[in-house]
C-alpha cells in the first residue's frame, strides 16, 4: 500500500530519534534539517534548554493514555487525539473541566469506532510530541484507505491579534509577553501539519477561550484585551473546524459543573445514532446556544 510522503516520514523519524536520544547534537540535527516543521518551535526551545543546562533534557510522557475502539465500522480507520489542559497555575489561570471533557469525549469516540490518544496537562514538549505521535499513527494507514482524523482540545486558547494566528496553551507556560507564545501551539500549524498527511477527512474541535488566560496588556496589567477568544481559521478543504463559541468571544467554563457545556453537548450529539457529522456539530451548536440562553 501507499505510505506517507517520504519527506514527512523522515521528519517524524528524525524527531522521534532526537527526543529519544535527548542530546544537543540530535536536536540540532533536527533543527537544521527541518526549519519549517510544525515542531520547530518545540525543537528550538528544547535545544536552548539543553544548552543552558549543559545536560540532557528529559521529557516525561506520563500524561499519555491510549484507547482502542469498543467497536469498529467498515471504511477507513478512525483516529483521535484529545488534549485536556487544566492545571495552569501559577503561570495562567486554572480551569475546571478539561480533564473530564476529554474523558467524556474519549468514551463517546471509542464507542463510535475511534482509536483515541489522550493527553492531560501537556507541557510544551509533550504537546509537540502528541502531535508527532498522532501524525505518525495517521501515517501508518494506507493512502488507499486514508484514515479519519479527529483533534479535540480543551483548555486555554487565544488570539493576541483580531485576525489570528490562534494559539493553544500548554501547561507550565509563562505568559509575561507575546514573545512567550513560541511555547504555545499554533492552531493553523496543527491543521497544516495534519492535513499534510492527507486524511480522508479531519475534524478540529477547539473547546477553548474559557476565560482570560492572563496575557498582559501594554501597561503590564492583566486584561482580556486582545487575548479574548479565537479568531476564525481560514477554510480548510476536507475538514471541519468547530469552536465552542463564536470568534472573539469567551466560552463559559462552568466552574460549578463537572463537564464543560460544549463537551457535554458534543458528547450527547455523538451518542445520538443516525446523524451524519454535520448534523452532530449542528446539534451541539444548538444545545450550547439555547442552553446558555443564547449567550454562547
């Protein structure tokens, strides 16, 4: 069967090797060979940390879990990556529900035939590795039956500028100025990277914009300001991009509930048999809109 484009296969192989070796030389080799990689920011920050410490940097993937589908269906493989970031303090404001959000979506997706890769409280390196492992798994399916990709993120997300780019915030990331955003994951880069693997279809679900993450304004005070909400992502062929709320708006974190309103609505819609994908997301949209008294 056909496999992933050779250059992308090589990129993933070199990245995995560099992470495993944990050496300045191996990470420098990746930076030199793949300056346009979606993982380049993580590679450069990791390399800088290695050089500053004068020793190997370690990465713990203790936030990772993998789940096989409860049942399978005819057609291409269904593969999902779920990331729920909750415990941000002291660098950013903590959130309430992301861990429960991804666990609920995991249960619904494995019942819908998806293999699920799940991460909770992923730091910058781990978020980069999560994307790498997701891509590597997609690449293992034949192009003659390209897989369906499903990416879901619950946590802080923001767009410092009205027209983007948009960022998903890892835990452990200080946000003292916009230059610190190099530690965050660009939504646009994530989409570009996954689409390069030519899935038969892809879903990008952004359950973010929970509250002001704490991005300083020009005078140094904490303000929602330009960090409020996400901006609209340009149209992506062969994909659906879904938001918990409208561009530029803030989604309710529901601190008195165990599940966020969007995750709950989406999980219920996925569980309703007979709906196609478009109907699933429209049902979730309606449930959140009317459940929030038309405020979200």
